[in-house]
C-alpha cells in the first residue's frame, strides 16, 4: 500500500497541475486575442482623434 500512495499522490498532483496549465493557456489565448483587438481599436480611435485635432487646427488657421 505504501508504494501505491506516492504514485496516486503524484498522479493527483499532475492532474491538478495540468488543469492549472489548461487554465493558464486559456487565459493567455484570451489575452492574445483580446489585447490586439483592444489595441487596434484604441489606436484607430487615437488616430481618428489626432486627425480631427489636425483638421480643427487647419480650420482654426483658415
């Protein structure tokens, strides 16, 4: 019995660690998918505002 306990314990620990790894992978995938989307939207918005600011400056000059 004593020999089976460590093997079972290691197996259980391995299962838990793999579950954790799966969660980490899911989170990383979400981050890699969502971050670029947010960044592109933010950059587009920033460029849009910058363009508007430039247009306002031109209008102000005219």
